[in-house]
């Protein structure tokens, strides 16, 4: 398997370190960068899963609007995940590879204190996706339906991070002011939870 660098992708290890050494796991972003993090819900009244095509249209429309608000470029970096009990990457799930092609970037162990026989390794794959609904929507729908998780979208320079999950999307901006401006643009998409969840 070729490395991201062999395919002309940026030195993602060095770029990722600009985020303070946070493991590149979407669910860790909000605690690692609370001053720049905001969560938006995908559907009105914080409904978690879409049940109709109209609701999918709302969900996807919100995510594309947020990407546009962030000034997303034509090509987005996409991190996707596979999991196993083995530190060596295994073959990718074919349907995920189809909607988000990528090369193995790195493997991480979130909790190194776990007993070895119970460890789960996250194998991270890195690729690019064109910032168009026809290209992004198949991946975003898989995330929305909880058919995959851990996805992170970002521009090549990693100026911001978008982590869609089943129920919404976490955004980490470059500055607290940019986070506040984004939050102010879409108050109806925010949670009523005091912690913003």
C-alpha cells in the first residue's frame, strides 16, 4: 500500500502536530479544543436519525452549509477509520473504500493502559474528496446512519476540522472568534444542553 506522501498528499503527521498532539480521533476534538469547538445538530429538535429523504436533505444541507461557511476548498482531506484488535491495518471495508478512498496513514491506540488482549486499534486512512454533494453525500449518509464513525474533514492546511457523527457535526475552528461567528449564524441548529452537546 502506498503512503499518503507517495500520492502527493501533504505531510499530514507534521500538519496534525499543529493541533497540539491530539490523537486524530473525532470524538476527542471537543475536549482537546473546547475554546474553538461547537456542535451543530443535523435535524430540527435534535432528532438523531433521518427517517425520510426530506430529513436527509435537511441533514446534508446543514453540513454543506457549514462547510461553505468555513470556506471549504474544492478538495477536502478526509480521514476515515477501521478498527481491529491487531496493530497492523487490515483490509478496508469495501463500501467505505468506495465512498472514501484512502491510504493507510497511521494506527493509533487510544488507551495504552488497556490489557493487551482487550485493546482496539484505530487504523486511520487519508484521502481527498471533491467538495461536491455527489462526492461527499455517500460518506456523510454512512456517518449519519452510524454505518461508520470517526470521519474528519479538513482543508489541506488543517485550518479547521469538521467531524460529522450520527446526529450532527462537531466543528473546531482556527480561533474562538471564528467559532463564535459560526455559532451565531446558526443558533437554531445548536443543542439546548448547557454543555453544547
